C-alpha cells in the first residue's frame, strides 16, 4: 500500500484498465524525496517537486509526460514536507488526470537506488520499469527510452545528454557495441561530455545487483548502481529540451527557457 492506503493494479492494469501504448502495462518511479538544499530558501516551505515552472509544478509536468507515454502506474517517494505532495496528488487524482499515483514516505532518505531496492516487489514480474529524477525538466518523449530499451536486450538503458559542464555530471563512455563501457559520477577529469540524464529503463532483475550494496546506508543510482551495470546497459540520446534544475540559477534559467520552448511549440503546432 502507498501512503494513501490504496492498492495498485492487479499487476498488469492501471485504475482505468488501460495499458501502455505498446500493449503492456508499464510502471515508473518518480524520485522526488530530495531535500532541495541547493534551492533554498525556495524549498524551505515547499518540496522541490512542487516548484512551479511557467505556472505548472514539476511533478505535474512529469506526470503529464508519463501519461502521454502510456505509463499505467507511478510510485513517488517522499521525505521533505510529504503532506504537501500528498495533498497535491490527491487533488490531481480527484480530477481523474493521468496515471495512477501512489506515494511512499521515507523517514530517512534511502537514496535513489535505495528507493528502487526497497520497493522491488512493486516491479517484480514486470518486463521493465522506468526510474526518473523529478528535479530534471525535459520534453523528451519517454516512449523513445522505452523503445530503445526493448530493442537493446540489456539490463538497463540510460537517457544521455551532452553536458556543457561534464565535471558536474555522471559521465558515460559508450563502447563501439553501444553498451556502457564506463561510468564515473562527477569526475574531476572527464573523458567526454556524454552525461547521465537521470532517466532510466531497468529490467527488474538488475536490482539483484544491489543486494548487499551499502548496507543500511543511502544507496545512489549514480555512485553505486550504474558502475555495476557497465557492459550490461545501453544508452539513448535525449532529444529536445533538458535541464537539471537543482540549483537556484538553473531554476531561474528554466523559467525563461521552458516558456520560450512551449511558446515555440505552440506556434509550430498552429501553423
């Protein structure tokens, strides 16, 4: 059960009986439990996932994207000011908008990979599942990530982007076979600019690699999980807009960039 006590699907269908666009049900983790310390004071009274970008909260932007991709069920992990997120999601659910959403509260932060590991039963038996960092802003079509994962036959598929500041990102090396040949989180001397975009498709069996990793401590996808997937993961390049809005400066840039992007899209759509 989630924080609201609801049970999810019977394992294959969403609350409205729909399936993913490819004919199967797909679940997604939306990782939203971070404290948002680099965004203070904005996040002192509001969790990061509720911060608005051009009038819409980050979490709504993500849930709308997941709905467009045909995702049936979403699990959102919470820690900082969880009651505000629960209230927001309850209002959204009452309007019948988007996929089924459940939340899980983490009294102590588990880390991004720790959240996946703690909720592995939720995705047991799935063909694959998505995991997404809720503090990223993008118009990337998640169906591209899902199609790439299905086509590669790997344990994981990472969405990647070309970073202007590689030392601030998780840097990925791809081999000639298209598989991840190396991964280093925030390297002091990056070997390239191909960076982890915080959007993943995972085979549930990949979580077996986390057994015993980190003990009871926080376990991170970048620092702990992805290095274990070298040689067993593929990548797909993000098309369109992408920005990590984890800092105040990035958040301010996103306000203008996102508005410009959506205005341009509306103009193109009208012609």
